C-alpha cells in the first residue's frame, strides 16, 4: 500500500489511520486482536489511540485501548511495522479538567509507554488545549522524552488557531520541539472546525493533518436515516444531531456518488476526505471485518471534480 507523508515530520502513514478508541469499548481484547491482525494484513499500519480511551466504558478502566494495542504488538512482534499515535492531557475523569502541565504530561507519557509496552511513541499529541497552562510547559515536557528518543514527534489536537500559532511561535522562540501534526474534528457534516484559519495555519507550517470523526460517528455510512434507525443505539447521542435537512442532503449526495462508483457511502465519505485540501489521512474505526471494505474502497477510488462538487455543495451550510 502506498504511504503518505505526515507533513514535514518525516513520518509515513497509511492513507487511512485506524482509530483505536474501539479497543476495549465496542471490541473486547480477542475481537481487537482479530481487527488488528486484519488491519496489518491489509496494510493499514497507522494506529491512533489515547490514554483516556475506554474510560467511559462500563467497568473498563482508562488506558485499556493502549493496553490492548501494546499486548498485541508484543505478542505479534510487530512494533517496528506500526506507526503508533497516542495522546495525553485530557483528564482521566469524564468531566475533569484538561492538564498540560509538565508534571502531568510527564507522568502521562510514562504511563502510556508502559501500557503500550514500547520504548518509543512515533507521534504523541496534546489531546486538548489547557489555556491555563503556558504552551511551553507541554513542549518542555516533550523535549525530555524526545531527547531520550522515547517520543519521535509531537502534535496537537483540538486547539484554536490562536493557541496553535502561539505554540508554534513559542517553540521557535525558545528552541523547543514544535507540533508537526494536527488532529481536528472534520467530516462532511462538520467542516467549520477545520476549514478557515486552522487549515491555513497547517498549510503554512506544512503540518500533517489527521482528522477524527471522519464518518460523523457512523452517520455518513448511510445507516441512520430516520430516528427509528438509531433508537436504542449507543451512538444515538452523536448521530441524532445530523438528522436534519442538511444531513439528508449530504446522504443524498453520498448515495449519488456511491451508486456511480459502486462503492459504499462510507467509502465515498473517506475518499472525499483523502482528496480534501490540507488533509493527510483521515482517522476511521471499524468494529467488523466487513467495515474494512470501505477503507479499501476509499484508498482505491479517485473521485472526479464533479463528484467532489456534489459532496461539497450538499455539505455547505
């Protein structure tokens, strides 16, 4: 499988990053191992996780996703084949404060390394901005790990353009490591959080961009078209916000392009992201082997300018 560059970081990635939030949540350990084996076989070797994943699952402790990935890499002896991404700085409690202080992040990175059973993390992201902590605190914490080669590269997620710019400026002024990859929420239903200032800033600084919620929590698969479709589903709280006139227009556009190329709606939604300006690789999850078909479709399908325009117009506000 062809790889793409994550900006100027030097990191290579598969064209789609697998979202490891499902490990320990909707997939148990055995199911997670099966999914990871299939991903590796298909060539999707970039995995995104975080220290807090699984914290909201019933009775499942935080860090379970990292533990599963770490155990799998060790048992399969495949660490060198994986581009590993994890994150820290988000509270381990569902509604707790964000914390990007040097002491907190230092502990978070050490804990992630232990759970992942690895000597290094390819890309470590500040999960959320903590506006009460100077941006240089996080960068100083990462510098120590980078100097020891325990972190190869750093990035940020969910920052405003102003705070991201400040972090980049501070890194240059104080000779600290700079964020090289950005992770925003971005998909056909949520475009304004990335398009505009953030996109411009990422392009000006040649930052890699790996967006999350690529399929809008499943809405862009076309599975949810009426309220009855998501009643009793765990994703109801995420999906119901999209079931409006704009959402229906987007589904109509996906249906049109999907039928033209004879691929799934999910495949079209991912292909659209792959071809969007500024995007390096979208993040997507799967809970069944059959779901991975859309990954292959997206990578193998080239949408025409006309296809892109159909989707762009349908998803405009």
